[in-house]
C-alpha cells in the first residue's frame, strides 16, 4: 500500500448538507477500495488563486490515506464526472518529501 493525499475543491454555492453528502460519497468510495488510515479534513471555504469557471471561491477538502494504485483511478473518475467538484489533485506525500530532502543536500 502507498500513502496518498487527495485535495479536492467543491463549488462554493453548495449547502453544508450537500458538502457533507459529497464527503461521505468519496469516503464510502475509498472504503469500498479497501483503503487504510483514511483521514478527512474539511478546510472550509477559501478564495481561489484564480477563477475556475465562474467561481472565485471553493470549499476545500483534504483526504490522507493508504491505498493501492487502482483506488486512485476509481476516485478520480468519480470526481471528474461530478458537477460539484471543480478541481482535484492526488499526490504521494513521501515523494514530495524525498524531493525536498534531495534539493537541500
């Protein structure tokens, strides 16, 4: 299993109930893919660095977990097809940490 971090941005016009439903939807999707150590952080509504479509703000959600690579494809496909998600990004945190340590040397 590999550690991953997924950050996604939801439309700012969603109600708290719809935001909770979206979080639960992706949490369930990951749990069906047998992920380990799933941690979800609701970062709240923030101003975007640049407009995405007609939106200037977005609701940021961060998920940290360990999973097989095929779980990422399932998750990102669901996000790509969702009208509520305006952006998403998945990274391997240890890859970022090892790149930073090699630059410092």
